[in-house]
C-alpha cells in the first residue's frame, strides 16, 4: 500500500503539482486523507526520502526537495568519434573503455510528448511524437534506461520508426536525413532509483535529459542510469 501512495506523491512532484520547496501534508493529514495507518504514511515518506525527492526536518514537516540540476553543453566534437566509428555514442564510449555494449529495444511507436520533453523541444504539451525506448547494457549488466522522443515532422516514415535497434544510432540516422548537429544541452538529476530498479542498479542512479539542436530543437532524450 505504501508503494502505491509513494507512486501517487512521486507523480505529483514530477508533474510540478508539488513544486520544489513546497510543504507536504503532515503524517496525520496523510493518513486521514487516504484512510491508512501512520506506519504506511511513514513508509511512504521514507521511500521518497530515500529516492531524494523529499526532505524531512526533525520537529518540522516534510518538503519537496529543492535540487537545481547540473547542466552540460555538448559540442560537435563529442559526435565526431561516433561518426568515425559508425556506431551509437553509447557504444563508442563504452568500447573506448574496453567494455562491451549492447541494448534491448523495449518500445518504438507514436505517443504523446511528456510535459518536460514538450518544454525542451518547444512543442505544445501532448504533441504526437515517435518514442524509442531501450535498455542499454555494459557487459550484459543494465546501465541506462533511455527514451528518445522525435517530432513527427522529423521521424514519421523514416528509420526512426524501425522497431529494431539502429546500428548507427539515432543521432547518425538523423544526420543521414540531412540534419546536422550543432550543440546540445544535458540536464542531470541524481536520485535514488525506484524500488523495482534497486536490485539491478544498487543504491543510486541519475536522470539525464538531453536536447540536441540542429536547425530546430530535437530530440528530447530522457535517460535513467546507474550512478554507482
């Protein structure tokens, strides 16, 4: 039961309904609103504290954690290496470290752009996009769970709709369509993983949102990876 409550509160935090720094209901208010025990409420809050979404202060109420993201601006130089190798950036960087990359495609198809992807991609919220979800592994160990979102004007009717993994990677596939990479912005958030991922990834993880800019801003990429 506490995991269900944690999922609901987590969704409210990530949607912006409960913004950073906002005060959460007291334990008494939580269990009255949801008709659950204090033990369940404590477990719910402890779960979100462990994920880094909520902070509590002894003798005070709980709050949504304020955590400014770290940004990294990437340039064309980062893409030069994978262009030469003819492989995705992930594969190129992993192989450079003497390790073996692989991936499993989880979903390819049309969906609606999540709010944060729409904002970064300068699209109306809920705009139709093509999503490519995959699990990327290093030496057969899960490392990155990522989803790339492409606007229909770019992806519809192209190899970006192929359900198979793209040997050259989506970035090169886009450039093969005549679009050149100019620069990108990456936004990083570190947090605890969900309960269902903890067994595979250990105690912490990171979330990355990357926006590549060519003639127009695209695509939006959300990646969740092991943080060590």
